């Protein structure tokens, strides 16, 4: 593999395995590469290891074996590396995980001030811009509990974007939302995808996958069952397990 | 710390609302007066059997005196000020010890966990009186601590052990998603504690934290055992000098109450004010 080719991939996952205490093997020998500006959707039944894999990518879970390289930095025991990767990788959680004692604006400001060492005025300027982008600038001074689920998730997206990450990870970002709020979050994500953000999304939202994803990975039992373009995936799936899953979910 | 958005109502107005929200103010007032009357009656009954001669008029001079036209603190108030001083210093130190211990216990360090565990077991399972004597007579001279410093150290070590368990409980009660969100934003462990974890944890543990502060103020009375002139020691001296045993100790108890009751009231309102909406 030559240098130039390596540069194309922002995330390289090689032979990653993860077993939880108690012996449940969540991820088995997982290998994949993700290109810059690609939107990759990971699908699969619950318990298939999608979330665990995603959490391994920014070090929230530690892989037992295999290597993960993000933007040229290996995710290893080196604290500097881990910190560097966390700055480059944004994450959005199923349960939002906003800081409840801070306003929406303060949530978005915090990491800019602490990690990027920006002045408060500078951070606020950027935060307001991001909150405008996700459509909730008018709620900047509200506390998370005063926002709906969809609004909270959009604040969470703005908070992750404030770090100017190179990759965004989404861990079932709409699963905890009431149906009428799912679209407001998906729309923000679609805009992000169109702007060229590299995204790895664990989701069951087929509409979203169809519309913006470049590549789909179907996982079961900690392993890749089938991968391919969206067209391949929805029109011509090869594996029985994929077909079964799609027939259940569509 | 910013509060939540709420209509602009002065704290006095809200206080008034709360205080006067009784079903019927007259009923409660009468009940309260009756209760006090019964207590006074029982006390006079018991003291008349003892043949005690009340001399309350001799007490005020131990609170305040007028000397050359200036108001001067009497012995009891001097003692109270000393109690404030020793409790304040001990509290700051106890909080530092408690927080340090809690963080070490939550960290991965094996040695750290053993040490803090040992500290907690020893301190919490021996009487404070014994610890004060040990620190004053044994540890103090060895490491060159004076009387005040020894007493502060004993109090701080004692309260620190309880505070650390309360803090630890508050910290682990937070959802782990808070840690994950902070980490995935690239916040260091220090920043995460300072900006995300502790502000939430401390709000949750305000009630037990308050009782520990009050316990510390009360426990500080034990430093009179090593002849530090706090409120309790002054009371003992005055009682021995004047034989006003009942009056002095009642007055002393009242002074402790005057300090501690407003404290818990203030915290009660703080708790409401800074409550995190969920």
C-alpha cells in the first residue's frame, strides 16, 4: 500500500476484537476502512456489536486486539494519541448526554474553551453559529431539561461539531426520540453529510441510509456479514441474513 | 453558577409565600405557644424540685459587655468566634482531604485504594476524642504541630473521611454518559471533574454535606479537651466560676442552634435555587 492510498482513508480498522468481561464477544476480527468524506452506515440487529465497534473508534471502549488508526494516529496506550483522536472524532449518543447543569450554549462552549483554549467570546460566536445551523439558536440559554428530545440531540450535534472534528460518529442518534422529532435530527445529519463531513452512523433509519450513505456495513454477531454501496444493499443483497434483516425492518 | 430561568420574584417574596402558606396561621401559632408553655412548665417543675435559683440576668454579660461606651464580646461570644475559626479552617481542610480521598478511591491506583481504605476504616471506627488526644499528644509533637494545628488536623481527618464517602457516592451516582460525553469531546479528567462531574455531584449531595458541616461545628466542641478556648470550654469555665450551670449550658446550646439552624435553612434554599431540572 503506498502513501497516497493510505491518505485516502481516514479510519483504518484492522482485525479488531472486543470481548466484555463475562465472555460476551461483541466484536470479532473486524476489518474495515473508511474514506474521507464518506458516510458509512452500520446496520444490524441489536446485540450485533455495532455500538461497541463505534465506541472503540474513539477509545470509549478499548479493543482487546487489532489496530485502529484514525487520521494517521494509532489508537494505542499512548495518552497523547488517545486525546488527539478524541479531539478529531466527534460523537453523538443515543441518549444525548448533554450536561444538564449547563445551558445549550454553555454545553457547546465548554470543550472549545477547555480543549481548544478559546476565549469565551470567540467560543460563543462559533457556538451561536452552530446552534443556528442546527436550528435552535433561540434556545441557546435554555437548559437541556427545557428542550425536547429532538432539540437536545441537535444541541449534542452542535456540541460535537464545535470541536471541528474530522469524523463524526453517531450511535443510534434517533432511537430515543419520539417519531415526530426524528426528522429534525436526520435533516441536520443530512446537511452535514452533504457538506462533506466524514460520518460513521449506527442507525436503523433506512430512509437516511438510502439518501446519503455511500457505504453500508451489515453486522451480525460481531462480524461483517455484508458490505456494499446503498444500491447493492437495498436492491441486491446477497446474504440470507441481510435479506431477513431488511425484510423485517423495511 | 447560573440559576434557571424563573420569573423575577425577590427571595423575600418567595420566603414570605413559603412561610405564610400555613393552613391557618392562628392555629399553628397557638399550638407553638402551647408547646413552649408546656416545656417551660416542665422545666420550672423540675428545677423547683432541685431547688434551683434561676439567675438569667447574669448571662448577658458573657455575651456582650459595654466597656468605655464600646460593645465588647463577652467570653461566650469570644468562644463562638474561636469555634467559627477552628470549624472554618477544619472544614476547608476536611473538604480537600475528602475530595482527594474520594478521587483516589475512584482512580485505578492499587496502592492509593489500599491507603485510602485504611485511612477510612481507622478514622471512622475510632472515637474522635481518642483521635484528638492522639494527634495532640503523639503525632503533633513528632511533626511539630501546635495545639491549634493538631486540633484542626484531628477534626479535618475525621470529617474528611465522612465527606469523602459522601462525595464518592455523589460522583458515582452520575450517569456514565456524562463521562463519555466529556471524554469524547476531548476534555481531560481534571476538566471533566471540574466542569461536568463535581458541579452535578455536589448539588446532589448538598443535604448530607450540610449535615456534615453542622456535625463538624458541633464536634469542634471536643477541642476544648486539649484546652482550646472554644465556645464549649468558655462555657465550662464560666459555669465553674459562677455556678450558673443551667443558664450557661442552655445559653451555649442556644448559641450553637443560632449558628446551625440558619445554616441548614440557607442550604435548603440553595438546594432549591440550584436544583438541576430533569
